[in-house]
C-alpha cells in the first residue's frame, strides 16, 4: 500500500542498500496522500552476514513527535523549577520545633543568634535528633531565607560523580555530558546544607575546602572560574575529633566548616519533651486519618519515659505510629498493650528489677559489669516466673506483661533451656 510518494534517491533505506554504508540522522520530507507534509529523522544500517548484504534496518522518528516531547520536557523543567520555589516556602522554621526543655531552649536561642551571620555552622547530633530541622530553621531565620536552600545527603553522592554534582559540568566534558549546574551554583545566594558530611572522603574534602576558601570553582570541563556566594551548614552524627584521629576527616576541613558548632541534644537528654512530642505525633496522625482525638494512658507514658531512645525523635515517632495502627477504631486511649513488644518488655523488666532489689530477693554477684548483673537479675526473674506457672509460656508471658514471642526470645538469649 502506498502511503506517500518517494523518489529513490531520497530514500534512506534505498541509499543504504545501494551504498552498503550506514546513513545516520538524515532528514527526509514527504507528502502523504492526505496532502500533509511529513518530516522524519532517519538512521539506517546495512544488514550483512558473512559479508553478503541481506537488507537494511531503519529507525525513523517523526519530527513533530520529537518537538512534542521537547515541549513536554521544557514544561516539566518549568514545573520542577516552580516546585523548587514552592518547596523553599515549605522549609521548617524554629516555630516547628516542639520542646519544653531548658537545653533545647538554649540551643534554639543560640541557633537564632548565629542565623543572622554568614559563618559556617556544624550541627552535631546523634541520628534522629532533628539536625536537618535545625538547619532549615536557621536558613528560614537568616537574611538568606528568600534564596535557595539546597540539601545534599553526602552519603548518597557516588564518589565518581562527586565533582560533577557539586561543581557542575560543561557540554562535552565527557561522553554524553551536558551543561549543568552543580550544587554550589544551585545554592548561590542561599544555603548549602551538607548532611552526613562525615561520609565525604578526605580527597573530596580537600577539593571542597579549596572552594570554601577561594569562593570560586570551575565546572568539570570548563576553563572559567565561577564565583559562589553560599553559606555552608553541615551536619554530622559522629564525634568529629575521633574522625580526625582516625584520619577520616581533615583537620583543616573541619575548622573551615565548624566556625560555629551547635550540639543537638538526644531525646535521653531532653526527657521532659517526650510527652509533648508523643502527643504532637499522635494528634497529627489523628488529623491525617480523620479520626477522633486519642489520649495516652499513664502506663503508656511511663514506658516511654523509662526507655533510653537510641533512635531519638525518629524512633519515638515510629513508636507512636505503630501504636496508632494497633489501636481499635472505637478506642479513646493508647495503652501499654499497644506499644511494640520491645518497649513492653523494657518497662516490665525495669519495674521487676527495681521491685526485687527493694525486697532484696535478688542479689547478683558483686563482680561483673552492669550489663552482666542486669542479665543475671533478668534470668532469675524469668526462671522464677516460669516455675510459678509450671513452664507455661503463654501464662508466664501474660504475667510478665509481654508477648509469647518476646519471652521465647529472652529464654533463648539468656540460655534458659531447662
């Protein structure tokens, strides 16, 4: 069936069959039978087997479709840019930080003060303490608040792409490269937040250090220096001086990024904030899922207060969400039974140990670490309870206020087999 008129000398396929050589990115124009003009970009290649020509394969792209895709790409880029602006309006502020403790009040007061300068800031804190929340709040409070806030998770940046992602690239710098801004250009006039900065290797630290000192850089493949005006806020979840001792962090790099150092307290150091944080997370869940307000029982809160929270605020939020998902639809309270098993166990054993020590029923050996002595006390409690209920796991677990699985795990861990 004829779709369009074609002269042999204009046919990409016939040209390849005639010359037995590839034709790449050839523009062909046709007039189809409806009278509409058709423009295509074609590439064709000869098919040979043992040197003998068997045919040709052709790849055709309708130019009108290519233009549509290009326009969609431009629309997407415009949307992304506008979305970035929207995101900048959604950054956290100091008003979003939930606290009542004195040490958090002092930390926030100091952070507000240093927000007004351009000094580099290192935020030190354990995982889950809210370092990025503090970083965003500092930017939102600073004179740079209307400029970009670019956050970079340094641990997620591949070492072979580090320079191109931070400094950008020029077209042709390497195969397939395009002209593209790096993080420093994207953050120009604003703040560049380097999260988990301790994951940057010393070689890359040296390259960043030079940019921070000279306030200029070159794109990969570029010959011109680009001036940069950024404020650096970095975050770290390890002791920087230990990293320096281990030669994982350059001393000069540390001093460059830590003109100001802010220590974010752990949840263990701000236990008076647990109640208001728990209630905040619970109220937010109730609002998000359109259910009536839930309250927290005294026993539930007691368990939260006894726990040490190694995962800090992030772990607390996880526990509240877990408990929220366990409660029935008609319930009005989150109770002890809705907590994760490991928290129920911690609370139960803590109270039993205190009780048995007060009664002088358990006297662990005076020689041994605290952990060893605690395990001995725990072993005694479990053995006594199991004996009391004739080794019945279900009844013993219920008496201890824990699940069967938790009790079986502790029996195995403490080697209580007979």
